[in-house]
């Protein structure tokens, strides 16, 4: 088992040189936009380099189907039409896997707690459920090469722990490549670490060296919260504006299903969410205010909005202050903090 990047250029990658071999676990760490996903897609043979070579066991994965057939690539979201069912997506993946490498679909569904969701269209699944559907591919192909993009994104702590243990187990017989900006995930995996920054491989650490330098790599913190946001608190982005560029709201989504249920409206969909577009009524014309009032009258009386918020905090000492602010803006139901590469 051997993966080689020989002076590879593609998108943000600028002459990446890298060679890893043998079964084991490698975490590709880097800030957003550093080229982690591009590196995985090149290794999986999904895209080809503009310049340089990518080799898997000495062969070009983009050109050689026999090489790609021995690779499991797990994206952040299922690579399928939104109206495809979870069962249809996974069963097709299994059918296109060489018979000698096929896993068991029932076992994969059970492991990721998907038995009751198999007939649901992907668009009706929550973000975490869709993530588990994509991760089920790990058990559907017994591949010697496993490439996983952000494996624990949107997972609850229990599911995260299961995935971490699964990846550790798979790495005993496969070369497993993980892409993430989550420093704590690399620590939980106890993996070797490849640091990617500005489109090049900056450094390569074994786990012991990574553990010693961990504190120097943590440049920002990701605060994720489920919160009943007080409507009177206004736009989340404006509410945290006082911190300037040190604090950035990456995501602010209203849980529409929970909101409608709070208004006594039953919905059949699963965790429908929409990004927040905050509009002040004083900025609207009288005609537009009348139209809005007629179409969303129930919402005008909502005091709290169920929201998922993700905030990037650039300085450690600001994290407690941001959390205090969140608690003043609404009722925090769930809160998670991750250290990330800056």
C-alpha cells in the first residue's frame, strides 16, 4: 500500500510532495481552504492534477478503474440526487463494489442506526443522518485505501466515538486518510499528522511529535450551539459584531420543523433547516411590510427561534465571553467546542 504525490498542482495546491505507505492512520490537517478535500479527491481518482503525478501502488487512480475500485472515498455529504433514498444510494454503491471487497448492507445500516431511515429520500434526512448514510460506505467496501473527509462533522458524541473506533480498527488492515481541521479528532485517533497549509505540505508528524506541538497548532476554536434564540436579540451576526474579525458566525440556521411544531403545525419532514436572512422591518417599504404581515402572521409573534449556530473564535480568551453572550441571547440547549487549525 503506497500513496505518492509528486509535485502536484490543482486548484489551491502548489507542488504538493507526499509519500505514505503501509497500513495505518493519517490525518490531513489544515485550515479551511488549504486544499484538504482536493488532496483526497485527487487520491481517490475523482479529479486529475493540472501538473505533477498522483500514484496509488504505482498506478494513476484517475485513469485506472482497477485502482479506484480498491479505494473507499467518503465525502462530507452523499454524492447522490437529493430525492434518492438512503437504501437506493447505499445498495447501488454496494453493487458497484467488486464482489471480493463487498461488505454487508444490513450490518452497515445497523452500525450507523439507519434501519428506520432506509426508505427516506436524502433531502428529508437531517444533516447528521445524511452524514451517517455517507459513512456507511466504510462498511460496504473492504478497501485497502480509505479516504474520509471530515468524518465526525454533524455527529453527536456517541456517534463520533463509534466512528473514531471504527476508523482505528480499519487502519489495522488499510491505509486510512482523514481530512479535517479538528485538532481534537487527530488526537482521539492517535494518528500520524500531515499539516497542509497554503497549498503545500508544511510538516509531517508522528503522533508523539504531534501531541507535543498540539498547543502551538490551535489557532482558533469552533463553538457550535443549538439555541432558542430570542427574536429580540436581532441578527446573530450583528449581535457578535463587537468582537470584530476575531469572531465570525460561520452558520446560523433556523430549525424550521421545530419552529412550526412550536406554532402547533405538524410537519412530516425531517429536521428542515434554512439559513437566516435577517431583515429589519424599518428597512422595508410599507407595501412590503403588508405583504409579509399577511403571509407570515404567525411568525411575527414568535419570541424564540430554534437555531443551529456555528461560530469561529480566533482567540482562546474570547471563548468564555462568546458563550456568555450566547446564553444572554437565548436558551442554549447544546454546546460543543472544538480546537481547530488556524
